[in-house]
C-alpha cells in the first residue's frame, strides 16, 4: 500500500523498516516508522496530507505530544513524540509549545503545513529525538508507512544570508541566471529591505540587483557584465536609484529605462502584515525567492503562491533554459559523511538501524532569503510550509 503523502520531516532524516517490530519485550508491536534526525531536536514536522486535526494534545505522565490528522478519504496519519522541551534543554517542561500555531482539534490543515517540531516526548525520553509516524486505514488499522515515505515528495528549498542586500542580490543572480540574461532590473531596494517582494503577478525574466549609497558597487557592475544584458530596467521605489548610477548603467547595456515600482494590486495583502511574524536576522526579515522553469504551473501551486506572496515578501522569476539548481544550505540534505567507520546505530524494538554519522549542521541555518528553485521545488506543499513557518515562533536546532 502506497499513500500519496509529503515527507513529514523537513530536515536530514534517517528511517528504516521498523513496522511490526517488538516493543517492551514483545508485549506489543510497533505500528509505525521512526524517522530520526541525527539526534537534532527542533526540526520542523509537517502535515503529510490535507485533513482535519483529530487529536492535538499532551497526555500521560510522560508528557506525550501527539497530533492525529484525518484525511477527507478517512485515512489517518499520526505524529508522535513532538518536542516538549524548552529550547536548548531536555527538561520536558514546555508542553504548551509542542504544536505550531493554529494546530488544535477541528482545525483544517494543508499538506506541508507546519504542525510541530522534532522531539523526544513521552516514552522516547531515553532515545534519540525522532518522529514516530503512522498511517491508518479509515477503520483504524495500521499499515506500514515505509513505501509511502520512500515515494513521498519532499519540501525542498535552500537558505541564503540576507544581511548584505547587494551581495545577496548578486548571489541570487548567479544561482538563478548562470548563463546570462537579456534584461536586468536594478533597484535601491534589495533582498534585505522590506518591500523586496515586488508585487507583480508575473514572473520576472531577469535578476534584480541592489544598489546602495547612491553608487554602483563593483560586484554589481561585474555581475551585469557577466549577464550581458541588452536592456536594464531601473526600478524606483521609496528610494530612487541615483542619476550617477544610471549614467554608469548606460555604459553596460544598449537601453536603460526607469520604471516606478508598481503598487500592491487591489485586493492583495501588503507584505509583512502585523499578523505575520517574520524572521529577524540583524535588520533582515524572511524573504522568499521562487524560480520557475515553466510558464504554467498547476492551479494548486498558483493559489499557494498567491497566498504566500500576499503575506511574505516574495520575488518570482521565470527561467526558460531549465538550469535552475538549489544552492546554499539544503533543507533536506545537510553536510554529512557516511561509511562503516562513521555510523550511528539506533535501537528499534529488538533490532538496530544503522545510519551514516552526519557532521553537525549549524544550530540555526542562515535565514533571510529562502530560495525555491525549479518546478520540482516550487510546489504547493513547500509554499504552504514557508507560509506557516513565517507565522511560527523561532525554533533553533539543538542536541
């Protein structure tokens, strides 16, 4: 039996065949699959499918934190051992923080929506942090999730530091347009500045490069020369690009034109509304950059993009040559090594599961710009996750 699901852990994950294994000296069976994260707590856990929250509670003397979601076809998924520890500890004294905002009985959740974080609550206090994941039939019978997990789609994105808007805009240009671009946009509003999400409903055919201080940075000039554009469009917002910069730009392209930054279309929510919390890294806030490789996306993805762009600054590019690649720190394949000499063994019932030992990733990934590149990554579950992440409290990774 294979169910169409999204992988429930947004992080480097290890799992194996553990359904039906003995538990408690074979007094009971294991009715799910344990998904480990190399002992890291705080990794995001997401809904594997659309549905209604049927159970969301901390219960028992060992403070189990569990969420059950019932799909509209009657099938149910269960998420057990969500985090109840105060950040950075193993104290099991933060039960009120084990579920993401809005996760409560009766709530509708979307595939990819954040529901909680990796932990070791309940009877997992003596084991490495992991998610116990179950799939059950409409009649409540457990089925082995292994094949469904192996075929599950993943939430994929990369992160980039946004503390310097100029260098960030150049880095994005190099990633998204490695083979050059006939048109380049230049703006005094960079990725680290509120309003970077240009509120256009169409995808931009070229990169947006930032200028600061009324001068054209040498790295920006070098990047424009690499891109070899025939046209440069200067975007004037609250802060206009200086005439001195425009004169320099005229040396780099056949045509240079100025354009006022478009206003937010009627009916759209302005970016960074008060109801949405944004990540803060220095003076930066959470931004999302989407890179399409096709003009047309399915309607579900288009709706998810509209929802995301309405509340989180979002910039959208179109790439015709299909060379989009993720860069930065990958959300699901952090740096690591594997081999017989570098292995972790996790006990699963009466057996052991072996996994390669990963190098420790940074406790907190570089926040600021979330890059979602290529149609394989620009999916409704990924966009739903990013939107719910923006509304959630900070949750670093710790061991």
